C-alpha cells in the first residue's frame, strides 16, 4: 500500500548503448551581460553536468545521449534563502533543441522533436492530481505524530492514494494513445515502480512500438518483466541459498518445508522505511509463528556489525541471511528487487501468494491463511 510518508530506496541499471547527438540552443531575450547556465541529467547510469556562459541571453550545449533524458537547466546567480532558483525541466533528445523565453528559464518554451511535446501533454494532464497530492503530503508531514491515528488522517491517506490512482489512470490512457512515444515508456516505468506487477505492466509494454522497446530503458524494462515472471502469484518461488549471521548456509526450501506460510523479506539496517516496518513484521511473527508462520529476511547491508545490531535491536528472532554486498546482494538481484522494504508471502508449497504486504494488510493476510491467534 502506498503511504503518504513512505520513501523509496531505488537503484538504476541501464547498459551502455548507441549514442545520439543533441544540440541545445537557448535565448532569453531580456537577459543582458554574462550569466552562468548549468544543465544536469542522468545518462548511461552516470550523473552528467555541464555549464556555459550565456551572453546577452544566448547560449548553447551539445553532447551525446543514448536515449531521451529528463534534464534540469538552471541560472546560477546568488539568490535569497526565500527565493527559488530560476530553472526549467525538459528532455534532451536527438537533434536540435531550441529553448526560448522572454525573461526567465522557468517561462521557457521548447522546440524539438516529439518527446518534449508528449512530455508537456502528459504533465498537463497529470497536473491537477499531482498538485493536490503535494498539498496532501505537506499537510500529512505537518500533522503531529500523535494525530496520525485519527479518522481525519486516515481520510487524508485515502485521498492521497486516490490521487496516485488518478495519476496512474492518466498515464495508462496516455500509453495506450501514444504507443510510439518514449514518454509512454517513461510513464510505464513510473507505473511499475520498484515492485513490478507483471499482470498490469506486461500488456501495456506489449503495446509499445519496437523502436521504443529497443531503447536502453525499453531493454531494461523487458529484462525486469522477465525477472518478474519468477515471482508471479501462483508460481513457486525459486529457492536460493545465502549465509546467516554465523556465515552458515540457509536454503529457502528448508525454511518453506517446515512452515505453512513463509515471508521472504528484503530490508537493510540503513533503510529507515524498513526499520519503521519491522515492528509490524515482529507483531505478525509473534502472533502466528506457533501456527506455522516463518520468515527469512534478506538484508542489503554491507556492514555485518550494523546488520547484526539491527536484528537484535528490532527483536527479529527468525532466519536472517545476507551476502553483505548492499545493492549487489545476489538474492535481491536475482529477484529484481529495486527498492526496499519489499517482501513475498509464500504458501506451504513455496508458491507466491502476495507481494509487498505491510502493516495491517500483512497481519490480516497471515491470519487468514493460518487462522487466528
């Protein structure tokens, strides 16, 4: 379940691909003299930055990219703490890109290929729901902790999730209407999030054009879909072997064969959302372990001492394993884990029942499967 106050820990993974040239020319008519302009973007899994001097509002950037990339351009001038830096967001894409404005970057218009036009179309369609979502989040963050159990806060969370659902519906309609647009692939990547839902995303991916699928993001997405097949609901989760805190082997199959219901939990001691969710997992374990519920937690830690200390501090008396390789954790990579906390709930045959259950949802599902305490 998406929560107002939750955070995602993500990691990217795009392969290096064929490069395409771009030329960005800018003109801000009312700028006089010399001004420093910066652009920032991510390409081939590398953070890129470039700068130039605008003379009387004219400047240009050139370079290569493997696919269209979301870019931030900003004016680098001293500003007051209460001011927002003059900036603009758009896509670098192959070919010539012309940025024009009267007095500031934030009021720019872009002339380029179809990517930026599609981007603005989708952004405008999402804007009302996104604006309300931000307002709800700000209200939630300002709500004292002791008031976050009230009906009013629950209603706020419900509206928050409704905004997310509305934005997803807009993106889905856009994808279906623009199968040849790179922005459709970007929208689908947002819908997929860090817990790929194969049944939802695979049909939408199939609608995209071959050219879009052949971009680095398209190839990466196709690979993620293949990985997601390993953990489809009803599929037996492939067994894995990893090392526990004493560096002895633990096999998933050994855990599953002694339990009615097994939770395969992905977390890390350094992950704040994981640590916040741990009390809910502990509650479920204490309530249902004697009735056949067990857990094997896979940590994305790279520090054994911190990992072990967190297990003790959070009171988690179940199976714990880790390769101590952080995001290179072999088990996490094999199952396509792109954000934590994440989990899979398995039945007594090791078949996947559900993914990503947290809090009351997790507790109630286990109770349904093994019976009340």
